[in-house]
């Protein structure tokens, strides 16, 4: 369940960024260690090689590095509903 929610969070963040910057959102996500894009059309991703919360944080930082604080806010807003269902300890720090 926990891993599934974090996968959904990653997908939601990427798709929200895609609305703003287009296919570049997927290119940037591919640069994040531990995140593997399985299929861009279906939005399938895998989180492996590390703490899933840290992978989410790295994804948020990847977009923020390119597009600044506004990009970070887009990420947080995109996953508000998903994060609400997680215990506070399971929420990646970048989304708190």
C-alpha cells in the first residue's frame, strides 16, 4: 500500500509537471536515481534502489533545480489529496 501511494505521488508529480513543461518532465524524471520510467504513455514508474521517500524528494528537487520554487509548489499541490491519506511519518519531507 505504502509503495503504491508513493508511486502514485511520483506519477502525479510528473504528469502535473508535464502540463507545464511538456515531455521535458519525463526527461527530467529519468535523471532521478532510483526512479525508473517504465512507460510514459501509461505513466508506469518503478521506485527502486533506495528509500522511496528520498526518491520523491529527489524528483521534487530535480524540477525545482530547473524551474525554481514555483515548480516545488506545483509538485506539492498536485499530490495534496494523496499525501492526506499517508501517516505524517510516511510523507516525503519535500511535500510537507
